[in-house]
């Protein structure tokens, strides 16, 4: 219990992933869903850095973590711009109300 | 181990902060509280990255996530929800089926962690990583690095196009 190893970090990552997954599944607010996506990306990052530390790859995991952070930033910028566009069109960001394309 | 080590204490502290605020993000009824809890979920992993000897990633995490994405999220919340109905604007549907699915996925993942045999090596001494990462980005990873800058440029232009009113009216 007192010796912290790879599995401890993986357990934290799984719990963060589950929280993000739950967020994406249940939220009806578009910004809430984006927050869930951020949580999932963060849990992937914890995995990458933990494996970079505890396995034989030198820095590859950390480099992938940098790319994940970069893509998360791009995703947040585009996602929130889309959310603002939805708000100006529908006057709400509830994803259940924005179903104009549904038959 | 002859002397008491602070490493597990700090780890459990950071892990608790991370996990509790992650579920705060998922379960809070107020979107603003969710955003504040998101800060804990982003700062906790930054501490974990320091414990994993990834100093550069930890700093980037604080700069980009806490300084950028979180502020952007707060802006979006304040621009889209009227202050009055902030508390009801974060509704959740289908929590019970979601919990069932969560339990299934969680059990599968923890079993996978327990059963997997990782190819682990002895933990190396923690050294500053910035120089090695910079070298790697400009040698082995030069193509992904340049593509990343293109993606960021496209995202920048795309966000401006998406949120400019006059452009949208011209099209529609």
C-alpha cells in the first residue's frame, strides 16, 4: 500500500476516465459534454506519462502527452466556438433542443 | 525503507483531489461549480506529472489547461447562460443506465489493470526533461511537430470564422 507503482497511477486514470465518461453520457449541456471530453483526455495523459516513467520507453510517452494537450486546446477552442454559434441560433445550449436535422 | 517517505502521502493527496473533483465535474448540478471543480481535476494531474518526473508536461498542463482551456470554458459559460438560471442549466438525464454502464466499464478496466503484465523497468533517476524533449521534437518528431502547428493554425482560423457574426449572416 505504501509503495506507489504504475498501477496506482493507472487506477487514478481509470477513475478520472469514468467521471468523464459519465459526464459525456448524462450531460445535456454542450459545455458539460466538452468538460467530460477534457476529463477523458486528461486521464489518457496520466496514462501516457505514467508509462513513460515506469516502462522502457524514454520520452515517447511525454511527447505524446504534449500532442494530446495541444489537440485538447484546439478541440476546446473549436468546440466552444461551435457552442457559441449554437447559442446564437437556438438561444440554448441544451443538446436535446438542437435537433433540427432530425427527421 | 528505513525512513518515512512523503511520496505515498503526496500521491494519495493529489489522487484524492483529482478523483473527487473529477466526480464533482460529473455530478454537480451547477455548471459553474462544474467548471471550478474542473480546475482541481486539471491541477491534480499536474502534481502527479511532477511525481512522475515529467516537469515540462506539468508546466504545460498548468499553462494550457488551467490558463487557457479553463478560462475559455468559463467565458463560454458566462456568454451562454443567463446568470439567473445558471443553477438549472446543467441538467443530467439517464443517470441510472449511465451508472450501470460506468460500473461495467470500470470493472473491465480494473480487471485489465490487475491482470496485465507490463514490461516494467527499474525507475530511472528523475532528471530535467526539457532539453531531451526539445531535442526529440526537433529531430525524431519534427513532422508531427510541424503538423501540430498547422492544426493549431487551422483551429485558430476556424474558431474565428465560426464565431464572427457578420460572416455567418453573409452565408445564411
